[in-house]
């Protein structure tokens, strides 16, 4: 018997690569409704928006500066520029933490004041 001879009766004549694996799923066509998405934007607290964007910007700066600074120090041995970038990244991370914990503290204080108001009214 020749293993490279004619194919058997159960084998297809030509290989179909699409027969391997499951069918590829298709996503439905959905049009985003931006008016509906942004309809409730006025309900968001201004302090929350400020804290979010402040933390987001400072964390992006911190991540980039820390990564670039570490690479400058490690690969080039450039402590002047790399150290400066590490310092900028550290300061940016501290400012991001300040935005985050500042909002968290003010949110906790507002929740405590609401809880005290309910206790004064006689609600449990």
C-alpha cells in the first residue's frame, strides 16, 4: 500500500479550509444613538467630572513619564533626563491621587451629612 497514493472513499477530493473550526459569528449592525447616550449628562455632578478628568490626565502623564524615565535610566544610563522624567511621573501620580482621594473624601462627607439628616428626622 502506498500512503501517498489515491485517497480513500471517505476523504474529500479537495481540502476545504473553512471546514475547520466553528463558524465566525457576525455582530449585528447597531447605530449608536448619541442623543440618548448623552441625554443624562447634566445629572452628573460637576465635582465628579472634574475629579475624573483630572485623575485621567495626570495618570496618563504619570504612566508615560515613569515609563520613559525608567527606560532612559536603564538603557542609556541617562540619570539627568531619566531622573527628571521619573520625578515628573511621580509628581503627576501624586496629583492624580489627590484628585481621587479628594473626591472620595468629599463624597464620604456628603453621605455622612445625608445620614445625619435622616437620623434627625427620626428615620432609621
